[in-house]
C-alpha cells in the first residue's frame, strides 16, 4: 500500500528563512579558457543501453582517458544569458573548478603559458564572463590560481595573480564579491609537488590577510573541500555503512582532511564551504565500485538522503571553525567525474529537488550546481545550451518555493519526501513539494483546499531526456522562449502521485 500525506496550510512551524540565492551554479574555468573536461556520454549510454568503458590505465593517469577537449564557452550567447537569467536573478556565479588552480591570468596579452601553469585566461575571456555575470544580474565568486607557476611549496604565496583578477573585475564594474582561496585543496597532490597541509594553512592565512587589507568587503569562503571523511564519520556514528563519502573524486584519490586544512589557521572564514557529490559516476566505477550507485538505486532512500546526511556531517566542522556562519556547497551534482549517464535525464530530477528541499530544511546557505553548461550534470548542454530536465526543475522551484521554510509535519520516507515553504508569489498559503520515490506504489495526497498542482515526470520513462509538466513536454519554443509552466487547478480532496513523480502543490 502506498503512503498517505495530508497537506495543510494552517499551523505549520517555521524553521528558517533560506538564502534567496540558494540555487546558484558553477562555471568551470576550463569552460572559460578552453581545455579538457569530462567526456560527453553517447545517446545509448544516456538511455542505459550501452556500458561506459572502464578507464584506460595504459596512459599512467586513468583520468586522462575520461577527458576530452572543449572549446571556450561563448558567454555572450543570447540563449545562454536568457536561460541562465531565467533560473533566477541575484544568484551567485562561481567561476572555479580544479582547472582554475593552474590558470595563468594573461591580462597583458603575453600569449604564453608560463612554466608551472596549465592554461591561460585572456583579458577578453574574463571581461566576457564579467559581462555575463552582469547580464544575468548575478554575483561573482571565484577561486584563485595556486600552483608551481606562482610559487614553490617552500615559498610563501604571493598576491601577484590575485591582484590582477581582483583589479580587473573591480575596474570593469563586476567586482569579486566572494572568494575561495583554492579549489578542493584537500587533494594536495594536484596543487603542486611537495605541497602539504601545513603549506596550505600558511598560504591561506597570507591570502586572507591580503584580502582584508585590500578588499575587506569581499566574503572569505572556505575551505572548499571535497573531503569524504565527515560523511564516513557521520554514517558510522549513526550505525550506517560508510560507502560513499560524498566527496566525488576525492573518494578515489588521496586526500587530507578538513581538520588538516583548518586546524591552527589564524585568519577566520566568513562562510564555511564544502563540495558534495553522490559518489562517483560510471566513468570511475572500476576505480571505486563501493562509491558508485547504479541507476536502479537512483531513487532509493540511501541515495536521496546523501545530501541531507552531508549537511549534518559537515555541520560540526562549520560549528568548530566558523560558528554561526552559513554553509555553502560550492560544488554539487549527482556524481563526481562529470555526472552519471542519467544526469541529463528526468531520473536526476528527484535527486536535484530532494537536495534543495532537504538542504533548506537543515541549514541556511547556498548550493552551487555543477555545472551551468558543461558535461552531463550541467543544467544546459554544452555548446547548444539546450536545457535538461534538471534545468526546468530548478526554474520551477524558484517560481514556486518562497524563502520561509516550514516543518511539513511529514517524516521523510520512501514514497513521501515532503517539503513545505511559503509561496514565492507572496500570497497567503503554502508551496509544497512531494516526491514519490517509490518505483511501484502510488502516494495519496489529501488537499485541505483547492490547489494548483504541477506534476513532473518522464511520461513513463524515468530516463527520458525530456521532462513533462502535467503531461506537456517542457521544451523551448520559437526564439528559445521558455514554455509556460502553469499548475492544474485541483479541488479539495485527494490527489494521487504516481511512482517516480515529483509534484509541486500551491495551496
């Protein structure tokens, strides 16, 4: 028998006000400069009818076989700007990723990549990104270059590169408003040879001193870790098997801990940040099978609850190093290493919406979806900027779910992941999200009053590349117009949520 849920608009307990920029996103630096990124899956792999080949160890580093070249993103493209702005305005745009750590800021047109760096950011490329942030009415967060091209492990960090990018951004009228010193510094081996946690602590303190002397208005965010240890600790403390640590590729490669990076730092952070992924994608399954979740388990309680558990796991670290601060997930997605084969399909929508709901219920902060427009976990397809189902899901979330978060009164359980917010339109009442993650059972929802219902599904195919709203395909119209997304007026009484459906309900 399926679950029964009763939705009321009276007497709900307020939990908090969420950050209005909660649903922000990441633009990888390799998109800006051009470079390597995760290979796109084939249509057959996306449909689940073709296996993803295992990594090739013959090249030494197996990750190389998982990458392909991508040209610089056209951040001036009107379609990209239109779709990004339609997610919401006032969001954070994070320009970062692992590639940012070794990017040289060639704003003087030298035309060369100095030794110790791997890529080159031109003045024109950066100005185009600044113009993009302005066009979508966003706010800019970056991480900095910190590699052997700037200094050796034994030499202290110096501000020569930071001065360039901060000055140009401010001069152009789109200042850096928040910064993480280094992307995923827990993987120290990827920064430079011989770099230790002690070196990182020294350099992060030097940077934060420089920041507060020169740009005191900028928010210091960190440590930007993808450390799997907090999740493992949390699961073990709660009697659960510690499989995926929520760290993505850090679950596979050597890394130091969050404590290693922060213990003893003299300069304090303003915001506590971490990265969260539901383990690793099919690309890395052979390298770490226990960190991989198959498609058959993509709607399971264990899989969907990873985001909530990760917030709780990192909470004690925030309380220790940054008490009272917001928590920012500065990279988040369905799986490290470019996302699962189903990341671009309707099957990903349950995880995405469940993450929003559970995060807002647990803490105040921001989630930076990785990415806006690259690889299979992107909201938009790289190059064409065609929207995926997850794109329409986040747009609808922002249209309907207001800032006030309520206790829904319903325990999270299979078939009934229920979240309650104020209405985004400012009217009295409640906006609910009901996720039926059961594969076989229908969930019955009791409506106390007439309601507008927005039913999302794959029209019978969980791996559909098109999502449907109340039976209508969500696709762009002429001139890339977004489809009208309206609810169906439903009378008071009972409403049935089919297996696998996600339903927004405004009462």
